[in-house]
C-alpha cells in the first residue's frame, strides 16, 4: 500500500455513489509524487473507509474484451496524441523546383482555405492498419512423381481474372519434384505485382530494407521515409511489414526521437505498439515535457 504524508492545513472531501447508497469520507492527506507513480493496491488499509465500485462487472461475465487498434475510442485517442501540424504534414517534398504560387485572399477566403487544408491533412494522417501476421500457406494439392525431374524450374499458374480480389486469387506452383502446391504469400505478392502492378511497389524487395541499410537511414533520422516505403512495398499483415515497423519504433524509443513521427500517419501505430509491449513510459514522459 502506498504511504501518505499528512498535510498541515489542506483538507479534501471525497464523495462517491453506489446505486442509491452514498459513501462519504474526509481525509487530510497529501500523497507524495513517488507514491502516485506506484500501482494502486487492490484493498484499502486499516482505518481507511473502502468501497468497491463496479460490482456489476464482477457479477457479470469474467471475460473482458481486449481493445483493438481499430476501435473507435482507441482511434480517437491515437489521433489526439498524433497531433495536427499543418507545416509538417504539408512540408515540401524533394522534387523538381517550380516557381511558387501567390494568391491574394480576404480573411474569409483565408479561413476557408485553412479549413480545407485541415481536412486534407486529416486524410493524409489516416493511420495504416495494424494486423496480426498472416498464417503461412503450406497446402499441397498433389504429388505427381511421374513429373519428377522433367523440369529444372518451378512453374507458377496464376488466375488473372480482373474481378477476383487478390486475396482470393488462385495461384499454384508446380515444383521440379512433381509436387503441386498453393503459392506462398511471398510468391503470391510477387505474381500479383507482375500482373497487377501497384504504384510505388517493386517486384523484388529493395535492398534498402536490409538491416545494415536500415541502420544507416535511422542514423539520418529518416524513420518516416522507411515507414512510407514499407507501407508501399509490403502487405500490412506480412512478416516483413511488421518486422520493419517494430524495428523502427524500437529505434525511435531507444533514442527518444518520438517527435519524428508526430503529426504523421505512423504515430498512432507506434503508440499502439508501445502500449502492447508495455514500453509507453518514454513516450508519455515526452508528451508531458512538451505539454501535449
């Protein structure tokens, strides 16, 4: 139980309700800061009035639903923590230099332009999904020993019907051993990129995602660039996507560079990762120090 130090003159009155029962007690106490940081105990000490609220939860189902990343309340909290810095959201990108455009506006026009900029910024700050890693595909369809040794390379057969969602697209591989199996996730991603190219994604994984190259980018504070490339290159439930994101978050936490992701679409995912890994202390201290 946390200890308390008595105050000289400060009195406080705490009043609670349980149904129609009124619970009231008065104390002249002041907690020390170190005591507030300790986890509150489950029972009260001797001489202290105690009431347990939430008897409905105790009498109801023992199963407590674990919050998920896409819960509306969780999303609202993460959006507030992310912040909305228009200067950072619309910072100039590295591209061909063009003459700037100047416009003369009335105060009303300026306010309307600012409102439109805020709406556009909210779209840019939409957080990428956080998903569980997909289950590996190991389905063997047939073992045709008669075909063993007839070829030295694999053959991939892909259904390229446009109306079929990529997740439901039928893709199989014929091994040189004669085995006919369903394509792995990595093989599926490559073949889908061949037939249905996605802008910003390459067929082969860029070497930038190698560990030594990532460390170089981290040393240059280019964590946002790494995450943007990762979102473009990998599916959100792929092992590589999850690995790169977690590695980037941990490097930010290690060096206390939380502000690099603030007002970006990746801040919410980072905060969610820290909460689940019980690594949120550093981020909370940074939020408090910045008065956010």
